[in-house]
C-alpha cells in the first residue's frame, strides 16, 4: 500500500469515526443509513390526514345542498336518511342530551369535538366498502350535509379549508385529557367492608365460533 | 440421523420379514377403520378394572414427516377457537373476535388465537408492495421496505395487547356467561421488530416534534395519534409474532406495538408515521375510544391499560368437576409495568390471600398466577385482584362506577366475580 493509499484509508476511517460520533452526540441512537428518501410527491399521495387546525385540508368546497344527493346515494343505507342510523350502524344525528342518563349515544352532533375529524374520516374511510373514492368537493359537501342535519351549520354554508376549522362543535369543551390513573383503590386483606350479595347474573353465553 | 436411519431399516426389515396374510391385512384394516373408536374403548377400559387397551395409534404409524408442512392443532382441540358475538356489530368487517382464554396455558397466545379487532376487514398486503413512510417534523423524510427494516438490529419482547373495549358490555352489569367474552379481547405475544426510536433517529426528529400519527393501510386507514415520549421509550415497529411473521389479522407485514397501551393504538398494517406538534384528533381518539363520564364529560387519550386480572380456571367454561384440592389459576397484567402481586378471594372480596406468581414476570405482559383451594361442594364467590409495580390496585366495580358510571365503556379493569355453585358450575355475577 502506498503512502497515498494509506492516507486515503486513514482519512476515510477518520471521517467515518467523526460521522459516527457526530450522529451519536445528536441523538441517542446510531444511524444505519437504511431506508430511502421519501419525495414530496410520495408524501402528498399518502398524506391524507387533517388536523383540528385544518392543516391538511385541500382546496375545494361544498354545501349541504350539494351533499344531499350524494348522501342519499352513498351514506343513507347505513346511516339513515336523516342520520338516525340503521341497525347497528352509527347514528350521525344527535345532541349533547344523549350523553347522560341510562342509555347514552355518541353522535356527530352530540359528541364529536372537531368538525375537521368528520372531513378526515369521510375522506379516509367512507363510504364503507369504497374508501378514498370521493373528491375533496364531495367530502366538503358531505361534511356540510351532516353538519347541517345536526343544525351546526346553515343549509347554505360553504365549507372549505378556511370555514371548516372555524366550525365550533357543541361538545368541543367536554373532553379532558387523561393524566394518570383516575381510580385509587386500596388492597384490604381481611374483613373488608364490601357488598357480597349477588345482584347481577350473566344471562347468556352467546357467541358463535368464527367460520360457523 | 444414524439412529433414525438404523431404526428405519429395522422397521423395513421387520415389514419385509413378516409375511402378511389375509388375516393380518384384515386386522390392519379393521384397526384403521375403527381407529376413531379407539379413544372410546380406551376410555372404557380406563374406567374399570380391565387391562389398558393398546390403541391403534400405538400399533400403526401415523402420517410421516411433512404431512402438514404448516402444522395445525389436533382435531380434538377443534373447540379452542376465536368466537364472535354476531349481534354485537353491524358487520364482521368492523367487529371483534375473542381469544379462548379458558383453554390456554402459560402466558403466550397462539398467533392464530390472538383476538381480532378490525375496522374495515383484514387487508391482503403483498409485503413487496408495502412501505412504511416517515415524514412531517423530521430532517429526512424516509421510506422503509420490509427488507430495509429487517436490516436493523431486531428486538423481541413479550407484551399483552388488550382492546380498550375488553369487558365493555359488563360495565352495565353481568352480561355474558363466559370468560372468552368477558375478557377475551386480550392476547399476549412475543413481538419482534425495530425500536421506533431507531427509525426516528434515521429520519431526525425536529425539536418541535411532540406527537406522532400512525396510520394503517387497511380500508379504514385506521389512524391514531400518540406522544413522542412513547415513541422514544418502548414503541416497536413489529414484523414478527411468536417466532414467525405477523399474522394478517395482526397487521402483516407491519404493526405498531405500543406496549401496555390500548389495542387500537397498536396500529396494524402500518404504512405511515407522521411527526407533528399536536394530536390529529382522529375519529378513533375522539368519537370512539374516549371514556364518557356520568357528567357528560369524556376522558381522552386514556392510553394505558391499567392493572387487571381474572381467574381463568374455574370459570363458566371450566366448571369444577372434582371435589377436593383445586388449583385456581388466572392471568394478571398491567400496562404500567410488572405485576407485583395477585390476591384471590373465595368469599366475594371480604378476605384475600396472596396467590403465587408463576414466572416469567415480564413488564406489560400477561403473568400467570395460581393458588391452591379445597372445594367440597360449597358455594363460593371467587375474585382476583392485582397490584402492579407502581402500587396501583385493581378496583372493584363499586370503585370503578363511583367515578366512571356505567357508560364509559372503555378501560373496564374491574375485579371479576365468578360464583361457584354447589354442583361445580360457575357463573359470571356481580355483587352489590
């Protein structure tokens, strides 16, 4: 090996060592260099999420009137003509009154804290069985229709990337982020003062074997 | 190999030496045809003072190697299967199947019995056509093929996954008379994959990074937000389950594993992770998987599956059949770490005794416990209660309902009561 070669090898080793320690200093884990660059085009083709601030909402717009025919054609079979829900499919229509009492119901109108979530969910997962088939205008129109059913926006309100995040959902302030366990129980060992009367008994074992 | 070959040739020479006659062939055929009766005959002879039968399978070799290139359970175990509640959901594509905890041993759930919860069915993903994209508040947006991910040093960890809705129906009162349905949205596997923090180091987290979004490639594009602290702690991008690739029902070829956190956050068929500075408020973290309180307020981002336990034998599916000594056994787990203790009560929670924890006792994994008991036909109310290494004590239904009412639905970790009746049958009951 010539001295020139030795110098190159030495230099490469040194550069390698510097890169290694440099990366380690910046973060806890070493870098391996596996994986490949993700282009803007690739990102935009999959990046469908919409945040509560409206980030991610595409250009386009829609009104309840524009959404009605589409709703009846693509949504009403499961969610009902008026958003009341068919069978065990979710109801879209409701108010906060259904959040208390014996039988509660969580509906778009009564429970969902953000209108952007409705746009995001219709866009990513609806209609069930043909997801990600709607255009942005159609998703805005369906979002407007469901919000208008719930009397949260007016029939003629135009929803777009600016107006949708500004829609204030009735239940917006009723969510509390969990911080640690809510229940603090003690482990009594003897003569514990607990009720031991049977007050409820399971009515049935009601399952089917998968594939039956 | 030498021994095997010698044995093989021995058998061959025996076969060739024996001169099969009509009678021998008839006996062989009869034994084969009546093979299914062997068990019954054996059972009969075992019951009385008779010589033990030499069953057909002891006399004649069964199928050779390679008969089942991928082995399946014995046909006699055909009842050990996932089950569903057909009336529970609108469609099977968005529903749940339950693990038969009553039939399992140890702490590992066979991959084919891991409970299922899908939001839009099981996608049939070609791993060669699947990539994991990481982008957002990172220096270098990256995509990883499965091959890329398998180049990283792998870690294998045993963790339970429990659906947040496990036991949801029971919060209103005792509903379903079977352990499989009261607790079967619970499974435990050895997961193998790449720590998410390694991938985030490749991409380079920006200082503004606070939350991540994980999204599946299924037809619900099921997506959940989770905080960066968890991503840098023990989050795993798993491709392996119990020594083989993930099952399709469990996210093949990639799933996010957030140890100890509610099942839905362990996003299956993972295709994308976006890094941001606030949660995305997805449907599955607002409209669902939030815990509605009696006040009308709801708890959100209730990620941790807090400490819980249940007796798996006896249970409604496994009644007591013998008087005398009984080994009562069950499972305990905590999303906060290791199980520290399990207490068992035979009188509805008035008095408790510590059970024996059977190893291994792993963090955020199922832990098996047992306790000896004498049963002489007396009625009894069996309960188990676990305490984890943080000191958290599993609550009673009274304690849970005092804070959460009966409609919070998710994260029901209350103490289960099994009533043992005089005839040994076991019922799911609640006390008050």
